[in-house]
C-alpha cells in the first residue's frame, strides 16, 4: 500500500516546551513535590499516562473548574498547561503559597496580550474560539467586555464601542474565514488580528497539499485535541477525502482498507511521534485488499 506521511505533523514547539516543563519540574530536586498539572498539559491521553507513570498528578478539568482544582491543592508545585490559564487561578495559587510553572505557549500568550491591550484601549473584544476549550476559557477571563464566537450565529449585536477581533490559535483556517467575513459585513470598521499559529496553519495546509488522489486519510490524535479534530475536518470537508481520526494503530479497522491503494497519514500537534510511526509502519506493511 502506498503511504503518504504528511509533514509537518505531530508535536509543535508549544507542546514540546510544556511536556519538557513538567519533566524538568519532576526531575529537579529543588522543585517541591508532588508535581500537579491543572487540566491536561496537552490534549493527548497517552502523554498524560506517561507523565502519570513518572508520578506527575494531572487534575482533570472536565468536571471542576481549574480554580476549584487549584483550591484542592495543599502542597507541591503546579504546572500550568500550554493553552493558558485564567489569572484568577494564578492569583489563588500565589495566595496559597503554592509555586507554579507557567508552560503557556508563547503564541497563546501573544493573543492574550492583544486582548489585554485592546481591552485597555476601550475596545469590545470578539474572541473566535471553542466553548469550554481551556484556551478560550483563559482568554475570555482576561477582561469583561469580551464575546466568545464559535460560529456565525454567536456574533453579538453590540454597542457603539470599537471592536477588536482575535482568536484561538488552533482554530480552523477555513471556519475562521467565514466567521471573520460575517463580522466585517456587520461591523465594517472592525480591527482584526487573526492569530492562528504557524504550527496549526502549516499542518492544515500540508493536508490540503498532500490529499490528492488519496483513497483514505488517517489523522492520529486525541479527540479532545482541537487542532487534531480540525485536521480531520479539513481532510474530510476541504479535500473531500474519506478520513478516520484514530488514537493508535489499534483503532484501524481493516474493513476501511478494502479497495484502498493510496493512504495519507498526519497527526495532531499533541500526538507523540511513536504513535504516528506505528500507524505508518502498519499501513506500509499492508497489501492492497480488494
Ligand atoms: S498548537 Fe500553536 S499555539 Fe498551540 S501549543 Fe502548538 S504552537 Fe502553541
């Protein structure tokens, strides 16, 4: 079977930095233990399990808020995830005397700085992002006059204040175009700073370039990862290629390979490379099935 290994794929600089920050904290004898992570350090459960095996404690934020989780910690050190963190959480940790290491990606931080800058200048902020995603939760905690827009119907009717638009760094290049177009139609003088990060942009573009005459595309990653889900959606909807989002090689259904001669593989920015390599190696060893 012909296998196209799409590049770039896999870990981005922010994910690499965040995982390294946790490991450094764990191995540094001067860092207070235990090491906690509020929410997933990056959105991949295999990464979380590997860190748990070391002894790092991940506090899952799908139930309680990160503020509530911070409240439950009495000692040790906290690592804050690559997606950014509500300042109220940092403040609470400082009040409790719990040291923290902020592993927020610099691209996320740049977006947060823009939000604070334009909010201070008196703008209403439109933030294009996914409801409940930690980056969007942190971004919308930075000021009061901020509106989260996930789809066109979320665009609010607002007052006379000038509007500044920015976005979650892992948003889809295609979905954001439509939303920004609709915002401009309604508010022609809006100031826009589109902040999809280079890692997201390059991975999405690479799929579009690679998926030509491809029978099937596998995206390897965790369904909780926004950038992974976007890669699958772009493959399916923009390149019109049959697409499967899988977490590991064990998720490959042989029935999907019947009649497939050419298959492409990519992975989300938080997917360990060994998981993608296992998928590629498995497919390379498959004979075409009729
Ligand atoms: S996907 Fe982009 S913003 Fe998110 S951690 Fe990676 S480089 Fe940073």
